[in-house]
């Protein structure tokens, strides 16, 4: 009798776990599908909004007309098609790639450091990448703007130096969440000072161009910058996607990770390197865009919980939608002028950062 009751209890307990897992999966799937729908809606809004408005039906026809097998004809004029395919769509895709990169990198940093305040901007990674890119651009090393040119390489070196220094400062003081944040602030201040000095060595015209770039922008004509960033998003994004389960293991501690056959130091280094390279590539084409890597993973965590198997890909989708939407605002709020996109993200992110500090959510669970 007791054995039968025990078996029944075990069966019910197992069923409860399976029900909870199934419910979590269905919730995550619903959120992911919703994110794709929102991304598509924002993409259409971005493609049709601007000084020269484009009809929704015309945009859809023009896109499908690029596939001859469908037999669809575009109703847009040659000028409208030029605006769509040489300005609007490249800018939209670039914004989605940058936003997705920063969102995914922010989620990875928060997981690997077990710190909800970890963010490419707050860790000094963006500032380090910006300094490297300023050196490359300002002193004429931007001759090869390909994916493997001097600008992304210099940005990556600066980003890796910044995150390594921030992590070393935190580790030397017991890895407290506040210490990691303060280390990042110190690195950001150091690289900002170095940027200022480098700008002073440039001509006035060149310095103005670099300074405008540092404010964060997605100004692009054609697909050149998309092809620069694309390979980094593909390679680093795939790496983080295949290692996102390891972030869940690292959450419970290094000892548990070792017992499961993982090398915590090696996994941590790989994730940090991939996140830093992703951030550096994004910064090299867009300048400094703050707080995307902080705000987006927090929103995702509220929606789907704390599993990085879901947080990492959904942060990429949400980051892409978030930055594309912010870019629409940057282009239209003060039209015909344009706001630097980094200014808008700072207006959104700074109060959110204060809110996170106020709630005391310094450590991920």
C-alpha cells in the first residue's frame, strides 16, 4: 500500500514537473512569435515613415517584385524604389543588426558575470570599442571598411581591454556586483578621456565627423555597413546561441559546472570574447548607443523568466525591434532634422538603470 502511494506521488510529481516545463515552453513560444510579429510591424513602420512617405502596399509589392518567380510588379516610382532599397531598408536592417547584437551581448554579459547590471555600455566595453574605432577612423586606418578591416579590429581590441580590466577589478575585490559596475564606470571614464585627447589631435572637420559618429547613428546609404556587421552577427550570434545553455549552468556556480564536465574559465572566456567582438562590430558601424544591452534583457527576463536558453535569442529579437523603433523616432520627432539615436536610448535607459538600482536587482537569479 505504501509503495503504491509512493509510486503515485512520484508519478504526480513528475507530471507536475512536465506540466510546468510544457507551460514554460508554450509561454516562451508565444512570446517569441509575438516578438517576430512586433518586429515585422516595426519594420513596416520604418520602411514607410520619413520625409517621403511610402504606401504600405507599394512597399510590399516592391519587396516581392525582387523575386521574379512571383510575377509581382512594383507600383512605386523609380525614385521611391531608390529611397526604399538604398536608404530605408539598409538603415532598417542595420538598426536591427545593431540592436540585436547589443541585446544579445547584454544578455550574455549578465549571464556570464551573474550580474543584472552588466551591459556593454556600463562595463566600459562600448567606450573601449569606441576609442579603438576613433583611432582607426581619425588617423586614416579606415581604408578597408570590409568585415575584417582596421575599424572593427581596433574596436574589438579596445572592447576586450575594457571588459578584461573591469572583470579584473571586480575579481580583485570579491566580484561584488557594485564593484564590477564601478570598474566599468572607471574604464568608460578612462577611454572617454583617451577619446577626447585623440579628437584634439584631429583636424576640425575630421573631429566633427568622428564626434557626430560617437553620438550614435544609423546613417547609411546602401548596404556597405550591413555587409560589415553581418558576418560578425552570424558567427558570434551562432556561438552565443550554441553556448546559451552553459550560461544556465554558470548561474549555479563553478563547482556545479565542473561536475557537469564544463570548464568554467574556458566557457566564460569564450562567451566574453564573442560578446565583446559582437559589441565592437556594432560600435564600429553605429557609434556609441547606450543601455540597449541593459534594458532589453531585463524586459525579456520579466516576460519569460531566467532561462538563458530563451533569454539570449529573445534578447536579440527584442533588441532588433527596440532599436528599429527608436530609429523611427530619431528620424521623425524633430523632422526634417534628426536626433542621434544614442541620445534617445540614453533618455530611455538612464531612468531604467536608476529603477533597477532602486529595486536592488544587482544580481541575476
